[in-house]
């Protein structure tokens, strides 16, 4: 029987996606499957779906942000995560580092780039939307900063960059309604601040795993 195709949609700016990234290696090993990482510009998703980030949508709502924090702490304890830190510069504009992921894939450096950028975002937090700080972080990680900076400015990377593609908004987005939850199934999970290799859980064929929120 063919193994199901499991996609992990991620944005470096999402702490939930990062935490999920950390536990994926154990899931891959346990299930003998491979996750396909797909960069998703979360701000673009919010815009196309007429939505807002939890930081905005939960603001002023009694107990919801606090409960979300409790859920995060439970997840961290459950998976023994030791190196997660809140980024004091949050929210960080992730457009450049997400395009960098596309550029890194062209250079055959995608997995290492993802691991290292996540480290600089959520293990040793930095203001990665500052080009000088980002360049220093990439060099620290022995990644080709100059080549990556060059590629992210090319039309090819910009045009083939991160999902969602620019297209006409759906009827749900135009009306302000959220898309049906049956369209995709979202799962969040993850462990520690280490390099990772990837694979999947009890996912159905063609399932989409999203850690971005």
C-alpha cells in the first residue's frame, strides 16, 4: 500500500509551527513516513481569508490568551522541550526568511536552513526581519548568506515563493466567512532545539498538517 503524502505547512513566525517542527522527527521514525515541508506565508493566508492572527483576534477576550498559553506549556512539558523561548521581537515580518527557504531549496540546503532559522527565531531569539541581524545569523550557521540574499531578490524566487499564490480570493474570503474546516485537517505537535529529519503520524492520504497559528 502506498504511503500517504503528508504536507507540513509552516511559517517561521509561528511558535506552534516551531514546536511541531521539533516533534516531527519522532513521528517520522515511529510511523516510517516522511513529511513534506511547504513554506506558507501566514500573513498572506490571513489576508486571503479575511482573518487575523491570534495576537490580534484574542486581544481583549477574557481568558482566551491565557488558556492558549496554558496549552502551549502543556505541550512543552509533554514533549520534554527544553530550548523554546518567546521571541521578544515578536511579531517578526517573515517575508524575507520565508523567501530564503525557497532559495535554500534551490541550493540544496533546505532542511539545514529550516533548522537554523528556527533556532535563531525561537531558541536564541533574534530580530530576523533586520537584514543585518539575519545575515549575521546565517553566517553563524555557516549558511551562504550573500548567495541567499541574492536569490531572495530574484523574480524567480519571488514568483515561485511561498504558498498561498496570489490569485482571486475565494467566495468565502470575499464574504468574510472562514473556509470550511473540512477542506484541510490541521495538526500541531513537537520537541527540543536540535537539528531534525522529518516523517509522519496517523495521517490520511493527502492530509495537510499545519503548525502555523
